[in-house]
């Protein structure tokens, strides 16, 4: 990190960090798996699939179903997922306020399909913050948990890996960031994950600036963004 502890680049995961897409995708997927005879709840489906690349998810589906799934099934799943996202997906609460004032370069690095990432960013109004700075697993040979995607993002953005901070929510993404030699902070809004499980864990997007500085969440107000943490960003 630079002398004042601030990173040169913040790399955001997309699903579950920038946008609230995962419950929507999982609901569609779990329902269609059950129609194929797989006994799986939405909660179990979430645990198995969250953070996976498209290719990894397809391999897992084949294992769960126990037989080949027709190509048409995956096409129909993609159509159903995108249709649901188009009308239901929303940005993570508090994120826009942070992005509007965060005076640090930002980009996206996601295991999601490029088309799905573009769709969710556009529908939620977040695309303007990341124009030309979106990287997906389709851009590298190995997606997360390999470090390739994060290293590509840092290279394209001109930032050394050691001066990047990754904002992630999944174990897959956390592993990838650590393998890339980057500091990682975990967005964990779910109450089951205690804040003291990791000093780099936070629940609300308003707390992100403190995490970028490496300070405890309690060092800033939980109700407002501190002027010392945020500066207007030129866009």
C-alpha cells in the first residue's frame, strides 16, 4: 500500500458485492434442478454454486444430475436467469453513495458470464462507474479461485498487485485474491458471519472506506460516511 495506507486500485466482485443477484440466480437454478429430480433446497444450492465460474457450475450440474444435460437445458437456464435479473436485480444498499465519493480507481473482476455481468450493471445503473473496466473469467484461462483474473485486472489498470484491495463475498473469491498477493476485504451482510471472524470483514457498504484504510469498522460512524474517509471523485 502507499504511505497513507490507501490502495491504488479497488477491485470489486460483482455478484453479491455490487449487485444483489445471487438469490435471484439461485432461485431459478434450484427450481430447474429440482425439475430434473435433484433434491436440493435454495440454501444448499447457494452453498454449492456461489462464486463458481460458468464452466465450474456446469460441471457441478452434470455431477448432481448424474447424466448428461442437453445443451438446450443450459440455454433455457440462461434465458430464465437473465429474464429474472432484468426485472429483479438491485444494487447493493449504500454502494452508490460510496462509489460517488470514492477517490480511488475501481474496476470489476467477476467469474460471471460477461453478458450477465453487463446486464446486471446496466439494469442497476452501475455501468457508468465501471465503463471499460470490467473483467470476467472469459478473459483468462482460469477463473477464480485461481489468481489469474485479479492479476489481469491489476495489470490492465496499471496497479501492482500489492497495492490492490479486493472486495469479495465468496470463499472462491477470497482464495483468488490471496493467491494474487492482494489484500482482501469481505462483504458479509449475513448475520451468521461474526464481524470478529476476520478484521477485514464488514457488513454495510458505508463501512468500506474504513476497511480500505485498514481501520476497524468501529472507527467510523455506522450511520454516515466520514468526510475524512471520502473525497469527491472526478468522473
